[in-house]
C-alpha cells in the first residue's frame, strides 16, 4: 500500500511556530508545552519525563519489538558569565558554536525575576571610528564579545539593579525567513526542522488512518545540544531508534540538500548497518531523493542513547542544512522527503519478525542458540 501523502504546508506552519519559541538548552519549558499542544491536536497520547522530555505513543499492529523516532527541541544559546564594570554582560555559549556567528546578533536576556531584556552581541572592539583596522585583527573567541543591553546602564551597579545575574539565559534571535522558492533561512533549523518532519509524518499516518507496524514512540528531547539528548527518555523495550537531525551541506560532504541524507557514521562511530540499510531500501522503494554521508565533527541523540547503555539499533536521518550552527538554510523539499521516509519507516515491518522470519537487511544476521535451545538473535 502506498505511503500517505505529506502535508508540506503543515511542515512550514509548524516549523514557523517552533522557530518563534526561544528554547536554548536548559530553558525549554515553553516549547515543550507547545509541542504537547500539537500532539493534543493530532490526538496522539504522550507523557513527560521528570526532566521534561516528551515520550509520545503511536499504537502499532505489533506490540514487540518497539521502535522510536527522535528529534530535539533545544537549541544553542548563551548564558551570562559576568556583569561587567562598563555596564555590559560577558557571556559563554550553551552548546558548541563559534563566537563568529554571535557577533552582531540580537538577543533576549531572561532574568531570574522573569523579566526579559533586549540587547546585541558585539565584539569588544566594535567602533570603527575608534579602533580602525584593529576591528579586523581581533581574534574570534567568546572572551572577545560582550552584550550591550538596551537599557540605560553604564556600570555594574546599574546591571545589578535591573536584575541581571550570573547564569541568566540568553536566547539568540533566529532571523527566520521563508522564501516562495522553498528555501528557509533561520538560526536553529537544527533541530526544529527535524521536529516538524516528525510531526508531519505522524499527522500523515493519523489523517490516513494508518497504523504503524510496531508500537512506536515519538521522542522529543531537550538537551541534545549539550550532549545528553536521548539518554534519559528511552524505555528498555525499544529495539530500533532513528534520530532526525541536520546533514551538513559543505565542501567535501555528500549531503543531499534537497532530499534525505542517511548518515553512515559520525564522530561516535558507525550507525547500525542493518537499520541504516533498511532506511536506504525504503528510500529506493519509495523513489525518494537521497544520499549517504559521513560526519566527522558531529553527534546526535543516537550517541547519547548508546552511551547511556541502551541496547538498541540506531540510525540517523538528515535534512540538508547549509552553515550548521550558524546562519542556517534548508529547503522545504528536503523536509518533505525526510517526512516521507519517516512515515514509510513507521509503517515498515521490523528488521526481525517475531516468528523468526528473516526479513529485509537482516537476512545475513547470524543466529545463536540460548541455553533453552530457542533460536534468537544478538
């Protein structure tokens, strides 16, 4: 049976709403509530973990084994490191990103008393009429930027009286722009575009009345950018997990800007070859534009899940993204292809059927015998 069609307008709409919500790692309550409301609209049940990640449920034709698809709601950001005597704020990054992409950014600073202040990240030597060519020679580093707050404050006491404290969260403006030709420019498309693809795939199944092959979880994590990711959101009965994140469009990379990219390996090592091949076979079957790539300086929710000790197969599906962790750009065609693959994956049979039938990519997977002489698989 043909996979249900993906509503591209829905992807665009939900992505725009997600991008409008500030959600640096550690300050994700608002976007979690919004995503829960989206799941309510789709009539998909869910629960929250103690830390605030979302575990949603799609009932399948088989109860075991279970599978999961995961994307992260948190983004990069910054935090106040110091109240400076010149009335400005020193900051440190949340997650890894270069100060090169912070210079000139408009920001919102959240105080512990619930106030929000606007400001701009500037290099320490920001005035061309004062520093002349020194502006060009100042090294790019976080120690060389500061936040100019849009309030009348010229010393540390002014900052203190306004309520600023060390540890205040800083959210960077996204500068989101949707173009008629399908391009989307914005910070933090990583990974809100992945979340939009997951929701669109789930919506397609719900609208068409299709049931996944297996009981499945949609997982929305809140700390991927700081390395924790899916380590705390999995149940022990998950056998397969596909992470959805960005693929880097850059020289010497093989990422497909307008289609799906299947990651073969990242900095944490190769992904499960059987699950990866299964996804590649689905791309071929459904005639989805796709490529394969390897990412040397990259990790995802999948790495965090394995490092936490979960015995699961993992794979990574990517949308094509230019200038990752900077001024990012994607194309809607890529998001549509990713959503199509996710819906096809949720409807596909498990890699290992419960009746011991060997299917798909596991046809060469070795059998072993347990003490009770039952055939099983590693």
